[in-house]
């Protein structure tokens, strides 16, 4: 049962209402039900919501991108509750309560099916961030990994090369990072003062 103090998710434009009529004022989305959304992430053409029970709901504007869902739909392929969500231009990454990273979207073959990132098995992630076409992950040891499109130097590897798998940003050395964030084609961190 919904508590009067539970957060509610208001949205506008066309995403998630099940129709293509523009909604230009914030409106309650009726499809979330009684499990209130704790946070929402917005990508280029899609959005995801994380509920209080760790469930993920997704919806998109285009039938060919973002999963093609005009009504919020539960992402059933995730085996455990999630703790965090992040969206890039055409992809989503989610973090389990145990610190495992899953992602989907952005590629041509099987891209809309959530999968764990195999190269991060055994690495505990505590925070995630996504830009337009790149991502960052912060480990429990304060290390930052980056991957994706690097054409503007946003991956922090002293180059503009793309990176297909997460790689530690060596330029941060032994600095203990406490927060990460991404813009469309930029990245930033906050670290503990030495």
C-alpha cells in the first residue's frame, strides 16, 4: 500500500505513458503501481526507474531504441534486486546490491538483454555514472574504471581511443576517489584530499 510520504515520479513529454501525445506538464505516471520509484535515470531516447524493492522498469520513445517500450515494463532478466541505475545515450547500466554491474543496449547483437560485465567479476562496484556514450564505475577501493566512446578524451586514458571493456584510469594513481559523474562527453571525479 502506498504511503502518503512515499516519493512519486512525475514526468512529461512522451515517455512511458503508453501513447504518443505530448505531455508538457509534470504528470504522475500510473504504471509504476504501489512500489514507489526511488530514482529515475534518463538516456537519449529511454528511461529507467529503480523502485524501493530494487526492481527496474524501463520505457522508451522509439520502437527501435531503448528497448521499444512506450509503457513502463519491468526488466525481468535481472536475477537480483538492484541498488543503482544509470543511462547513456542508447544504453543502461545497473548495479546490484552486492556491487555487480549489468548492462544492456548500445550494440547491434542482443543488445537489449541485460548481461553482467564479465571483466568485472570479483570487483565490487559502489557507484556508476554514464555519459552520452561512455561510463565510469567506482570500486570499493576508490579506483575508477572507464569504457565506451573516448573521442573527446572523456575516458581519462590520455588518448581519444574507444575502450570496449572497463579499464582502471591509471592517471589517477593512488588517489582515493569518492564520487564520479559523467556529462555527455566529459567525466569528473571527487577525491579525498591528500
